[in-house]
C-alpha cells in the first residue's frame, strides 16, 4: 500500500475537523446549504427545493445553522412580514467544500432513481 | 444580497451531491476516513485514533464504507490472522473533500476540549 497522497503530518484525528464534518454532514444540512448557495432565501423556497425534507426538520436545521453562525435570519417588518435566510461569511466560505463534494460525487456516484430532475453528466460512452 | 460566488447554473438540489454529503457526513465516517488517510489500516488502530468511537459503530461504518466501495477489507491468512482496511481509489479520491473541510475548520472553528465527546456547543448561558 502506498502512503496516502495527502498533507504531510496529517494527524489521525483532529477535533475541529471532526466537529466540521459532523456539522456539515448532519442529515439534510449539506442539501440546505447548497440550496441557499443556489439562491434560495425563503423557508418555503428551500423546503420546496429539497425533496423529502419536512418543514419541521428544515426549521430545526436552520436554527442549528444560525446558532453555528453559518446562517442569518432576517425579519423585514412588511405586510405580510418577510423572513429571509442568508449564508454568513462563514457559510459562504464552505464553497470549496461544496464544490469538492460535488466534483467527487460526479466522478463516483451513479444517479439514483428519484422523481426529480437529474443533472448528472451523461455516463461515458452514452449515446 | 450578492449572488453567491459559486458555479454557474448550480441547481438548488442535486441527488448525487445529496447522496455524497449524507454518506461522508454519516456520524464518525469523516473521522474514520481521515484516520485511514493518515495511515491507520487495522481496526484497533482506527478505533484508538478516534476518541469516543465504539467498536460496534466502527464495525458498522467500515461495513457501510466497504459496501459503498470506499474501503476494502483484506484478510491475510497468517497466525494470528491479519485483517487490514484500506481506502480504495474512490476513497482516496476524497482527499480534496477532506482537505477543504480541514481548511474551513481551521479558519472558522475553535478547538474544543478533547476529553469530552464532540457534540454541539453548550447553549449560550449554560453553566
């Protein structure tokens, strides 16, 4: 087995790495951050973008992300009141993480059958 | 709000991105892959590297990673029998993901006390 081609001196365990991966990887959190990245700012838009995500869980995850400083919740006193969610600087800085996961998934995962539009590339040799 | 500085035309939801983030983000999985990246190949070495991870959960996660094609389990018929776990090409290709998460965590997270299991931060005002 060749040594891993990774950063020199990488420790076997790093508490803040663990904290980050558990935070980003919490069920639905990655999908929520991606939806916000793509421009969704309203609760209902985020919810509609993600098949299978209940309002209860979306609300829970948004509160967690707010308490982690990744999302801000803004209330605009209009009629009807307007509430928007935005990624903070800390949240927007997850772009490299999202892109690396997206790239890996495009290289290695097969689209699964879902009743949603698939945007994966054509398999090699297709057509 | 400025549009996100991310890939043009990124969809709000992508099934294979969702699949990847849920896979990598499953509890302990990120830490296990990192430990294997750093060179751990034996069950006991991986287990010892990660504080708070039980043998039962390590076994479960390794089986999942094996079924996903991210880890291989090799049995060497020696006395005593030697069993090693290695990352496959698909697993090693997660390096960019691991590095991006590590970089983000170094920029944004504070080290927490290692002698406690890593979970969500204490509520504000606790204690």
